[in-house]
C-alpha cells in the first residue's frame, strides 16, 4: 500500500444505490455553490438506472483482505475503462455515499439509535463506503451525516477538526432557505454527473463476493455502544481541581477492573504535533498508581480521604506521562523505531519481540473539541467519533469531552468474545465516573 497525494482534485465520486457518479466541483473556473451541489445530488437521486454487473458491491474489495484486492487491482483494474473509473475514484477529493437508509439519534430509543448510527458509519454494508479513501462522507436518507475515515494518513483530531469546520460553516455561515433547500439559485448550465463505467468479469465478481464475506464477518462481530454521559462534564471535574482527561482515564481503569476483574495494558493516544510530521505517542495509562487507586476504591474498609489521596497521586502520574508523550519522551514510538532498525539490520531481538507482541486490551482515545463555542451554540453538540476494538478480547474506547456538562463515549468490542460486552462496559464507565466524583462532595449533580 502507498499513500497517494493528489494536490488539487476538482471532482468527487458519489455512490448511490450501487452506482458510481463522477461530479465536478468546479464550473466556469469557480467552485460550485451549495445550491448547485444540491442540484447535482438531486440529479443523482433522480437517476433510476441499474448498477452494471459487479458494480454494486465493488467497494467490498477495499473492505476485505489487502492481498486479494492488490491482485484483483492488477488483473482487472490496470487498463481500459476499469482503470479510468478506478482513477476517478482514487483521485477524487473524497468519496460520498448517499445512503438509502435512515440513521441518527432518536429520543424515543436513544441507545439503539446511537449504536446503529455509529455501526453504520464505521462499516455500513461493507460495500457502500470506499475504505481506501481519505474519508467517505455519508449522507443518510433523513439528512443525517457522518464520516468514515481511513486511519493511516491521519489521526482522529485532524478528522474532528475538519468536521467542526464543516458543521460551523454549514450552520453559522451558509444555512438553508425556509423550504429546506440550500440558499442560492440552481444553474442548468452545469454538466450533469457522469456515471462511471465498469467491465467486471465473473471471476472478479467472485473475488468481490469473497472480500465481502470476510468484511461482513468482521463487521457483524463489532459490538458498538455509543452513549451520552450528562451527569456532569469538565466543569465539575475542574472544580475538583483535576485534569478532565486524567479523571476519565482513571474512571476507565476502575470500570475495566470491575468489568474484567483484572488490569490490562492500556493505550491512550497522545498527539505529538510539537514535532514536524509528528503523529501520536502512547500514554500507558495503566500505572502502579492507577492500580493502587482502583484497589482502594474497591475496598469498603478504606476511607474517602485515602481514596482521594491515591486518586490525586494517580492523576498526577497520568498527567506526567501525558506530558512526556507529547514532548517526545514516551516509550512506544522509540521501541517501534528500534524494531524498524532491527528489521533493517536483520537482528533478532527477543526483548522487542516480546514487548511489541503484548496486546492492548484497553485502547483509548480522546477526540478534542477544538473551536466550536458550545456556550454560544449548544445545538452544535457532536457525538465525536469512535473505532473498533484493537484486541480480539479487548475494548476500544473513544470519548469527546464536550461542554461543561457532558461527555460522549464510544465503546467497541467483539461479539465473538465471551468476556467482553460493550453495553456492560458502558454502564461500568458511567458508574465509575459517578463513584469517583462522589469522593469530592462537590455537588448533587454528580449523583444524577
């Protein structure tokens, strides 16, 4: 695999009901206006043509194993109209799916609606997102939207920053007319979207079906729980004179111990953007101090003062580790660098082999809320984003600390693992948050 940089792409590719359309974003030397883009989308929605043979599920190749996709690409997509169409997809600014189902938060069924929304964004039907693209913008039938982002080119905060820009621009600057259309006028001179042409032989269709089977097996195994925690937020945590991130991480340690009855190696992503081309470093947030705190929390004979003291020690250790990670003094990227050098020199290292094979059974990440002022615009609250479990017998936990009074969590695990359960762990997280806040006796809000 290679990362392909396209300097200035002037089109997008839109997927709708099994067909692929190339849509130019420029006309008369200028970017299309929102009403003109809406017009192009409407043209695609009105197109009732059938998908070509093999076209509907083609993107399953990007969801399955990499080797069959590489071989199929060489055999069937390296010349002729297939190469032209594949180039159109790969050189598009991004990929858009006009999904024909409805998703989104529903007040009458908050748990299932958010879980289904998240699962649809992370994998969909496994053939209706182009997983190799920088991101797929998914627009559901009822107008709800979301992103599916490929991870190798960037990390969640970059995608989150993009998403906040999109929301702020749409909501604060562009807006809609009273009848629900984008503001502005249509323009009949803009060329209509072009249907991409494919010639996919039967043997390639068989590869597509096999890739789809392996992708669906993975997708069906994802147990996803997305929930909104509003008992308190960073406002009350700051009143407790502690870091919101350290608070949440210690709550995750307590919740995980209650859920699994043991401690596990824990990964928290920290940005290293102080450095040129810096990406992430690992904060190993399961520490001796956090374990001591958790054990004390579970001991009914221990006083609140003792628990609070150990919480402070654990939180201080966590913040120290976070600062080290941010400033290039972490552990894991250095170990990885040694691993790369050992491969280059063909040197076997039992130490590196053991250290790098240890599973991250609790993988965590915070998506920062970066520039939308939620005090001024509370209706622009976002769920943030999530990811699948890193270990087969572990949890993936993503969270976004929103306004002063709320935090949104995404918890994932594998259904096939009998030890894990995303909804059970979600309840443990909520209880752990409330229990820790109870140590501070700050407000009745913390027992909400």
